[in-house]
C-alpha cells in the first residue's frame, strides 16, 4: 500500500490510499495508524480489513483495487463520513454496512475526526464475478448496476445481516491458520455477498432480520451476569428479565454472538473452572463439583470427561504425581 499526500485542504490533509492486490497493510504516520490486510481470492474478488486510529482530522481518498466494481463496506466500530461525488454524504457509526458502485475511481472520500478508532472490512468484487455467481438468475433490481459506465454512482446503506457478524467474528477470532484461514475467509466473504445480493433482489431472505448492535452489547452483559456465579447462575427467564429481552430473543442473540447457547456457555465455563481448580490442587472432586453447580458428582464427572477426555479424578491424580 502506498500513500500519496495531495495538496492540503483548508481543514485537514487528503490522503490517497492505493490498495495492493494482497498482503499486510501497516501505516504509522503523525496523523493516523492503519494495521490491516488485503486478501485476494482470485481475479476480481478481494477482502480488505483492518483497524484505523486517528490522531488528527483526516480525509481518505480510497482508490479501489483494479478490476473491481462493487464494494461492500462494513464498519464495526468508530465514526466516519463518506462524501460521494454523486450522492449525499453517508455517516457510519458503529455497526454499518453499505454497498458502493461508483461511476469513477475514486468515487469520493471519507472524513474522520481526531481520536477515532475504526474497525472495518470491505469486500471488493467485479461485474464478472457477480455474473459468475448468479449465472442466468440475476435479479432485475441488480441489472442497472452492471453497466461498465454508470451515469450516476451508487451508495446504498444496508441493514446489518447475520452474515456481517459472522465475517466480523471470523476476522476477530482467527480460529484457522495458514491456507485454511484464507479458505474460511473466502467462504465467509461469499456468504456475505450472497446475503446482501439476495437482500437487494428479495427482502425475504433467511439471513434477515439480524440482531441489532444494542442487542449484541446486551449479550455481553448477559454473559458477564451468567458467569459471575457458576454455582447459582440465573435461569434463562431471570437472565432475560435482568437485561431487558424476552427469553426467546436473548437465546437467539446469545447464540448468534457467541456461537453457543446459554447452557453451552455456562457448561463450558464451569468445566474450565473445574479443570483449573483440580490442577491447582487443594480441593476434592466433590468440592469442585459443588463449586461449579453440580449436585451430583456422577453428572459432573461425565460432563468433565466428555469435554477433556479424562475424568476429574485422573486430572487430580496426574497433577499430584507431577508435583
């Protein structure tokens, strides 16, 4: 990635960002830092992601990768504003998604205030890729966007769908290494493209509606409450009342955010704590079972062995021998 400083405006510098086909992105300047990566999945299909911190007001004039026409932009943290050559400015605060199809490159610039921390990712794809995905079933709503020479560029705010959360979580947790990481990212990027292109053609898609940003924050609060007392945690109905959601909605949001049910999350936390306690020594299996909310040692032992492959007694004995 190269940065080109253009003549300064009256208020702030204008920075042109040229995206490389693939590779890490590291920029450290007096006005901002960017740490990210661009991954190429073949001609006309790329994923850019990263974190931007600003130390002064800046404007970014982003040049899109070569041979890409559509840009599915997701900002998951921070605040910015995109100023287009063709339409009114679009503001992004927290979780936002938009589809851009500019008539020229670049199609505008983003302005960001001092002191912002912005997390973002953007999927770039070409007209050829879109046609390849749809085959002969391109929705009529999308046909006008396929012209190589648009008269007016498009900037369309979109709802936050489940697919956006899934790709964001994958970028955040990075559960895969090496080539498998790229395979996983490509699959998640394809899923997000499919969800939003489907939304443009038909609002009755399975990925809709998604959880709201407010509900995601509630899920984290609910998990903190749930795990604060492993021996006597609140039930689902009580937990839902405490955070202000219905039990059904809380269960759905919880599963979407953490990819585990409330019960699975509690069980995993209990068993992880039990293993740590047994390895530390000083407590019997029965005492650890009681501390983690199990009324019957047999149930505790079965769940423990199913998770770790060893019984609680075996873990305790192994630690005693090692010490």
